[in-house]
């Protein structure tokens, strides 16, 4: 049995590498398209930006929203409490750009998702009818808002989202974090759309018409879901019979000094959301996108020199493809260490994948919760030790 299973695992891993080559082709085709521009006067936009602490590069991130090439928009900064460490920086931004930035403090905590709790308050404070959720880690430039407006000119589009370039790494955890976001997540989202008809919405940047969001129950309707972006993306198609659109503009997300432990805990949470959101079958099929996990199992089952050579070939073919995908997205050079350490990252992600297969508990901003089907959250009274924590 072992003599048959080991070659089968290696063969499946090789097929996985071929699938990643196809993903790369989809990504290149997506990036070759031009940015859309509005064909009529664009509507005012309210940018909702929830803040939690002084995240990496926050000042520069906020500064990038101060003077975009768009006629009428506001940036509504939100904090959970007045003593949040981000408040002094937010007030300095308001002093410098009083016509651009406003600060609101969260009113109440109606749900279990802390980000959505902030968004409920922010949406009520927003003045305009196009709402753009933009995480504090996001950095943008000219072309970002005009393309969102252009995409929303199509009445069949109910949500606009983005894939990201990830930059700023100064630690190994952030290097792995950024590398993963630009390879597996970004190219996977485009391939899932083009080949599988699935829309994997990225909550770092999502834009709606207020009327469409309200028709789905507003942010209040997703206050007890961990993956509110995933759920809203599904509801746009199932409830509104509209489309999710990936805009061509590539914003930047910043991760600078994340530790390996923080990186692992962050993606443990993501793995749980992928399984509880998509189900076991879809989750297990993702193993094809982790060919090194399959090759490692094959090598452990039947160690041999030939197996080692096959393992190395798969490891660095995958790392090379990830490196190519990341370079296609990046505005700045990517360290060769991302390629050299690519197999280490893949082994970590493989372990995280297995963790997500069996675990349903996490700590989110100090609250212990169980993630149930559809990423619905249920509060628990449990020990905080050894559970994945994510402050985002």
C-alpha cells in the first residue's frame, strides 16, 4: 500500500505545480488589463477605515488617502474607544486635512466581530452613498477611487474588491506573510474567479452602494460572522443577484515586523474560516495548491534519494512560481530570500492547513469564540492559551 501511495502523492503534488502554473497565467492575464475610468461624473465616496492601535506604517497609509485624484470623498476614521493608541495620529491627520478626515468612536458592541462593530458605527456616520471599507494596513494611489466608481457604473456589479501587493517586510514573519498574500491568496482569488466561478472577496478593500448593502441587512447582518467579507460576497450574488468585481488597480498592504508566531496564528484563523466557509470538500481540494505538503508526506512514507530529488524539484518549482507571482504584483523589489525560504514557508502553511482542519476555536481581540459553519461565531468561556489570536 505504501509503495503505491507514495508515488501517488508525488504525482498529485506535480499536478498541483501545474495548477499553480495555470494560476500564474490567469494572474498575468488579469494584470494585463487596463484600469477602468468613469464615463460620467463619479459619485461621492465615504471611505470607512477602522483603526486598532498603531499598526505598521499607519501614518504613511493614512497619508496616502489625503489627496487622491477624485473630486469628492471623505475618510471616516473609526476607533473602538477614545484611548486607542491610534487616536493621537488620527487627530493629527484631521488637523492637517480637516476637509478630508473625520474621527468617530464606536457606539455599542452589537456583535461578536469587532471589525464589523466598528463598521456599523462608521456606516451610520458616513455622508455618502458609496461606502468603501479600507483596512488600516492599506496604502493606495491615484487611480484607486476612479476605478471603483467606474466599476460601480454597471448596475449588475454589487461589490468591488481588490487583490494586493504586500510590502514593507523587516522580519521573517512579515516576509512570509507578504509572500503568501501575493502568491497563494492573490493568484488563487483570480484563478478561483476565472476557472471556478467563485468570488473570494478581500475585506481589506470592499466597495458597495449603500442601497445594495442595506438591502442585505447592512453590516448589522454580518456582525456575528468571522469572515464578513466572504459572507457579503456570497450574499451579493445569492440575495441581490449581482456580481462581485475585482478591480484592476493594485493597492498595497503593509506588514513590517510580524513575528513567526503572529504569522502562524493569523493564518490559523484564516484556515478555520476557509474550512467553515467553504466546507470540507473545498478545503481539502486546496491541498493541490500546497504541493510541498503532499510531496513531504510521500517522502516520509517511502524515503529514497529519488524521492529527495523529486521533493526538491517540487519545493523550488513552487517557490519559483510564488516568486514570479509576487514580482508581478510588487511595486518594490522582492528579496531573493522569499524564494530561498519559500519551502520553509510552505511547510509552515501546510501545518497551519492541518490545524485549520481540526480546530474551531480562536481568540479575537481578547474574546474566545467558536467558529461554526458559514464562519458564524459563538462565544465561549475558555482558556486563552494556545488558541490563534489575531488583532486585525
